[in-house]
């Protein structure tokens, strides 16, 4: 999978606040975690060009939206958590992105 960037999100980022807020929960925290993965294909991109790099960034942002989900318009706390999740996912993916661009 040389031409693919793998975006992984353990839902710990999303559910950590809920777990901390509910210490009386009898379940272990690991029972509430799930892992979401999104693959970003780069095989068709010329990463040495600005257009290719822009397209990669758009694909990474889309993958972050997919793995982080979207909160209801009425749920401001959920919207903030989803926004923070997207920010964290993109930040984690930036190292792999930079390595791809350096190799291009």
C-alpha cells in the first residue's frame, strides 16, 4: 500500500469526555472504543505539483470527516468534539503526508 495513506482514529478521542463524565459506568473504557480507518489513495496524484498536494490535502480532510463523524446541528458540544477530532486526525496524518511529499 505504498500509494495509500492510512487514517486511523481510535474513538478514544471522541468518547474520552463521555467516559470521564460517567465514572459510575460499570463497563471498562475499552468496551466503549472502536477503531475507524479511512484509506487515502495517492496513486493518481502528482505530489510534486501544487495541484496534487492540494488534492491530497482535500482527501485527508475528507477522510478525517469520515472517521470523526458529524454531530447534530443542535449538539454544540458534539460539534466541538468532532471539530477537534478532525484537527487531531489531520495533525497525525501530516507526518505521513510530509513523507509522501518528500519522496515525490
